[in-house]
């Protein structure tokens, strides 16, 4: 019940009725007044003494039965959130029942439309008897009593989402607005809203990594809609392709780096002399690498892709090329002198041949960043190395002993 101020009607004065701190009803009394007056607010199914089949009403007022005869002009002040979203202020009108008789339609001749925003104001004094209620035109009916319930948003990806809600009985359809702010929808936005005929909508054309707000209301007749229900969701982000930068370039080395990818937990890279990305590469947990032991005056290609922790598990390969400086001098004898690798490129096993006198030495396999991958001892001029487990790419094989060090590059296919 609303709290009346003053507690009882006073002739030729205004009585106010409050819900919490809001003045929602003001009655301008005439010369005759009832001994008492009550105001109730309802926002769900019909409640007595409203007739069966009246699904939504907002303010029900009743004078004391022993003093039915009185003249007054009621002004029902309301808030939009209580009456739902009214398409036009002229849609709010007043209905009445006299001496307990049948309720008359809400467009009866003595009631005017809503002449001022958020005020139900009849044109003339209600000199009849009985009770009245403030309603929205077209909203008396049981189908649009409540706002949509049970909103569920599923199958959210970077670009689409499935939205569903509980159906209402025999609706004409629904209105759904999807936008990136939570401001109350305007009349223009409702006019342009999606209008599915079933209680679901497949939203598409969305932008990744974006928060969306969903507004849904039921359509039950011409100018007969429920209030709206709002929910929200955020689209996923795809696994973005890294952007590669080459720096620190000279005749035998280069620094390869790339921008961090938002959802990446590791990266995969390969460096070779082909513009075609490989099937697999070498995994790395940072966003840069030093490529060393390169040939001078040579064009290389570096390929990088991100691995992400979402349904978008990996990106496309990013490829960048660069050329080392050309020195135009003979290679130093210590660089691969008397050393050979075959077959090169290699798929499984390769033979490393060392020229000259071989003391007890070590053969090591390194990647192009200088990371040691495997070693084995050699006591003769040849050694067999299993390269089958290495990812495709370029590698370095190095021989060292107490007085000698040589190295060559080889390619794993």
C-alpha cells in the first residue's frame, strides 16, 4: 500500500500517496470527499478487485464504501520503470469501475490521455463513483503481464552468440536489441529492433572482445508490449597473428621479435630460406629470439604463430623476410673447413664427416638461437646423428675438441 499524506482526504485540497520516497499519486479533492482512500500498486498478475483476465495494472485506488459519492480529479504520477517502456506518452490512460459494476474500457469518454509526461491526468473531474486504475493503452491482457524471464546467452564466440528466453503464451513475437551500451533503448531503437517470432535469436556480425547488452521484450498485440529485460555478454577474442619485427641485423645474426598476443600462452617459430610456412616449428615462451650463425648476404624467412588458451587455439603463421649483410670475403677456414653433412636437407638420420685427424671430440646440434639440443662423443671421422625428432627448420651442427672447432648449417625437412 502507498503511504498517504495527509492520512485521510481533505476537501478542496491535494492528497499525496508515496511508495518509498517517490510520490506516485496525487488526488486533487473537490468539495465532497470519502472518509478514507487507499492506493495499491501492482506489477504482476491481476489482483482483486480487478476483473479476471486483466493481466497488468499499476495503481488501484478505492474510496471507503460508505462514502462513494464524491468528485475529484486524480493525477497519477508514475515512473517509466514501473509502467514499462511506453512507446508514446499518449498511450497511458485511465480505466474505472463504478459502484462495483463491470470495469469500463480504458478509453472511456471521461478520461483523457497522458497530457504530461509521466502523469495520468483525466480531462475532467471524475464525478462518478468507484475505483480506477492507471494502465498503458494496449497492456490490459494476460500475455504481456511480465517482462521476459530466463534469459540465457550461450555458444558465444568472437562473432556470434545464441540468445534465448522463456516463451510467453501465444505472442505475436518479440523485440531484441543488441548494443554496446546499457542505456535504455530509444523509440527509434525499438522500431529498428530484431523481431523474432520464437523465443530465441542467433546474433551474428558481432565484434570480438566486446561487451554487448541485450534488451528483450514481448509483443502481444498492437501497441501491447511488456517491459524489457536486460542481460549482457562479452565476445571472445581470436588468436591474433603476431606482428614480426626484425632488428639488430648484421652479417651473421638478427633479432626477431613480435608483439605479444593477448590470449597467447606460447609461440611457435621456424626460420628457413622458404617463404612457405612449415607444418610445425619450435615452441618458445617469449616474444623474441636471437637468430645467430647466419650466412652473410643471404635472404632468410622467419615464421611465427601464436598458441592461445581459448576455442581459437592458434593463429595463422606470420612471415617476415630479411637479408644478412654481404661481406664479399672468403669464409674463414675455421667455419666448416673439412666438415660435411649429408644428406642435407635431412629427414631422419644424417652423417657428419670430419676431415683431418680427429681426436676425442664432441658433436653438438643447436637451433638458430644457439640453444643446445643434443650432443654425442666422436672418436672417428664420421658420426651418425638421428634428426628425426627435430621440427622442420634450420639447425647448426658443431664439432669441437681440445684444439679445433668447426660448424655447419643443415636443414631438417
